[in-house]
């Protein structure tokens, strides 16, 4: 996997599931493609396994819905406490 997004966190790098290229930099993306293609096939397979495991653990519809529910519940509680009675 090639990660090329401006974001404060880089899950691909954190879990070792691919390579990173600077967002908006076509030359960096080209270098990342070449780097990934030159990577040992067994290592690429391991990266794929790590990436799939991460997605299954935290990025399925059910997992994301549960995270959204926590955020919405927290916001609702916060707004209830701030309301004048």
C-alpha cells in the first residue's frame, strides 16, 4: 500500500503496511511505486497481511459505527450539561 495523504497520523507507516509518499508530490509517488515494486515479495505479502488485519480490527462498518456512536453519545452528553435549565 502507498500512503499519500496529509493527515496527522499515518497508520500505514505505524503498522508497517506499505510505504509513504508526500501528498501532492507526483515525484514522491513515483519513487514510492518504484520502492514498493522493488521490495521483496515476501515482505510485500507481510505488509498486506498487516494492512488487512488492521482494517478488519478497526475499520469495518461495525467498528466505525461503534466509534461514531461513542462520539455522538459524548457530544450529546456534553450538550445536555451545557444547557440552561
